[in-house]
C-alpha cells in the first residue's frame, strides 16, 4: 500500500508540475495574443492612415493635373498671341515703309516675315543657319580689320623711319 501511495504521490507531483507548466504556457500565450492583438490594431490603423493619405494624394494629383492642363492650354494660347503680335508688328512696319516711301509696293511677295537680311542679302531663315551667317560675317569683318591694321602699321613704320 505504501508503494501505491508513493506511486500516487509521484503521479500527483507530476500532475502538479504539468499543471504549472500548462498554466505558465497559457499565460505566455495570452501575453502573445495581447501583443499580436495590439500589433494587428496598429497594422489596421496604419492601413487606414495609408489609405487616407493615398486618397489625399490622388486628389492632389488630380488637382495638379487639371492645373497643368489649364496652364498648358494657356501657354499654347499665349504662343499663338505672340506669333500674331510678331505678324502684326511686321505688317505695321510694312505700312510705315509704304507711308514714308510711296514708291514701295508692300504687297510684293518679296516681303516675307520668314526672310532676313544677312550680309547684305535677303535669305530665307528656314534654309539658312543664322548663327553660321553671323559667324561668316564676323570672320569677314575681322579679316577686313586685320588688313586695315596691317596698313596702319605700315604707315606708322614709314612715319617712324622719316623721323
């Protein structure tokens, strides 16, 4: 009987240990559940905030796109107005030329807003590169200045020899 008592006492102690272990594990699981529950709440809150920010950004994007489109249309209108003002200015210049010089026919097709005088010649701007023409003219002018300077040096030398 004593053996049975010892065996039952051993089983009771084992059962008490298992019960304590189970209780400890249950407490750990409950804490983990609380932690995960709060983490889930934080995630859901973050998701709500993110969705709200996304909606705000989409609204802002739509507003900016509307402004951009409006500004683009306005820019195109202004470009057209600028071109028209240039044409009007050219026509005004033709009218003034006709006023001051009665013998000029301003309806002549040679008066073309797309042409310019470069190097004493009327050239079509579309067919020529204005920068190249200016460089060419500058080189010619520089060459003339060099010839003039060389002549001036020769004259100066002649004057020095006479002294």
